[in-house]
C-alpha cells in the first residue's frame, strides 16, 4: 500500500507539473489573442479552465499510478498510450494558443480523443477503477472538441 501511495503521488506530481508548464506557456495568448477571437455564447469563462484541468490532471495521475503499480502483462502498453495521449494533450495547447492554428488544433484534438479511448481500454484491462477515473477527462475533451470546432467555424 505504501508503494501505491508513493507511485500515485509521483504520477500526480508529474501530471500537475507538466500541466502547469503547459498553462504557463499559453498565458500570453490566453490574455491577448484568445479574447479577440469569436467564441460561442456557451464558452466557459477563463477562470473555469484552471480548476478543471487541475482536477483532471490529478485524476490522470491517480489513474496512472494505479496502473503503474500493478503487475500486469499489458502495463507497458497502457503506460505508452497514457504517454501518447498526454503528449497530444500538451501539444494541443501549443497548436491552438501559441500557433493560433484553430483548424489544425481541431484535427489534433480528435486524434487526442481517439488516443484517450485507446488508453482507457488498456487501463481497463489492468484496473477498471483506473479506467473509470479517466471518464471525466474523456468527457471534458469531448466538450473541448466541440468548443474547438465551434471556434474554428466562427473564425473561418
């Protein structure tokens, strides 16, 4: 049990740290470019994103720690897919906010969605609870995909 708690703590720390760096890398665009583009009326206020992503990164870290701690055959594949989707998650912010490529970000987030589904399937084989902990993340990225698509449409 002590090993599980330590593994989860490390994974949560890493997810939050990378997420924090991602957020800091986009702060200028969030404050200058993002307010200037057209957004739908249902676009959440900027203050919502920080708490939501903090919670999601914590759930992602807990879930990853649970998988990492298990002695299962497909564990390496699950961790690989976690890494792929996490890299795509961080890349989306760069494409959308830093490069201002809304259409390319839409394509990328759809690939991200697919990789999340694959990761969840691998996680489920190892620990169903770890897969269920990823559901809020999947739902948020579904919402973000629709938002990204709507913003692309409004600004095309």
